[in-house]
C-alpha cells in the first residue's frame, strides 16, 4: 500500500477498524523532509491494546505506520491529517508475539509526495506469554531487572549488576589489571573502572564468581548451563544468525542505540536485548565496549575454563565457546 493522503481540516480524531488516530493541530511550521519521525514508543495494555506514539514532524500532513507482525507479515496504515503523532490499536486486532514498527511522514498531500526518511524501528510485545515469568526481578542489592519470556524460559532482560552473592557476602571488587590477572577466587569489576558503565552494561565477573557456591543470581534463579545457552541460540535462529535476534537495535553513532555500526542483522526479535558491554581479558585489559557482548555459563570446559556465549556488532553470529576463568564477562540469570 503506497501513501495516499487527503487533507482533513476539522477532524481531530477518527475511529476505523479498531484504530484510533490522534492528530495534532497544525503548528504553522514548514515541514522538513530531511527529518524522520523520532522517539518512537509503544505501550501495550493487556485487554485494551497498544498505544504507539512518536514525535510529530512539524508541519507534516500525514503519516504511514509500517508494522511487521510476529508471523512476519507486513501491515501498513495511513493517517491523514496535520502532524499526527499517535496511533492506538485495539487488542482484538493483535496477535500474541513481538511486533516491529516504523513511521514515515509526508510533508504534503498531493503528488508527487514529499516524504521524510523512515524512522528507526521500535518493538513491542503483545500478550503476557504463559504467565510463567514475573515482569521484574530484584537482586540481593535491590537492583531491579526486566524479565523476558523466551521459548518458555524466563531470562533476565538486562545484565546482572549485583556486587554481592545471594547470601549477602560481597564479591571482591578488583580495579588493577595485575590484581585481576592473579585472582584465584571470585571477583568483579566495571568496564574501564567507570562506575557509570555498571548502570548501562552491568558488572563483569570472572569465572570463579560465576561458579561460587554462594550463587550470583537471586534465589530461584541461576547462571545458565551451556545447554540452556544452546537452546536460546537455537530458538534465536542458530549460531550463524541468532546474534541478530538477540541484539538490541540501534546504533551508537546515530544516537539510536549503543552498538557501533553496523550492528549487523539486529532485530531483538527474542526480546533478549543484548547490549555491547565488552569484557575484561585475563591480563586485566578492558576491550570491545560497544562492539561485543559476552556472557558466562556455569558449565566447565577443559580445566580452567567455562563455556560462554558471544555476539558481535559486525556479524549475526553467536559463538558458544570455552573461555579461561580469568576473563571478565557479563551474566544473565535464568529462572530455575
């Protein structure tokens, strides 16, 4: 379906086929066709529907919403009016799963249409799954995490930030490279020794902390074993393509995300929302912030190693491999 607009002067709302459009009054500004719609947000309310909103392009005369359904189908909706900035879709017209959506505006209503660039994609999930998973999880330090239900399992949607084991014992914090390289017990650090990175990317733990019997994850949750990582990767599309379905969308350079370009194949179709927190090498050097995400499993490989998973900014691959325990990686907890 291509754009086709008519000018509506006296209409502020109209309802058709379960879709409620919100039209802003004309701003009097001249529409700039170089500016795409920005700041897409979606709020889904079970039993009601999803509210899609974005920053209207000033002076625009219409908008097209493009959705990709959980089954992979495409839906397009045209909204005619002055500077539209919202769309409500009734729950009855939605199916369970993850939707991707984008917005493009038109600066005029007559052919040839003067169209803006299409926006960056945003995601929303319809339905609450099986009810197996809580919406959030808290660790021993009181940090709160969103939870994603993926293939019938409950995964933390964020990297762990805990500075203590589940019994309250502190995890040794190590800043210096030499002390990190010589550690023979559980240790934690923040990328670049910059505490601000912990809030965004989580804490990096060595392998000793990952397998410490006091437990890194909250009660009822655990560091996944390698087989559970394999299951996740298989659900995401396999080792060759699964990275795209695991990675958060957006690019660092454009201000739309945290991954460096090209963030190859990123769709976050699983809702895992992998962020590029980098890692700490066995010699204590920090590396690959905004380029890689690496997580521990608690499954041992050869002596002195544990299995883990890694995704990259420049590839859709997921590598499941054995790493020496003096690496510092992120941790995602999985519900027992």
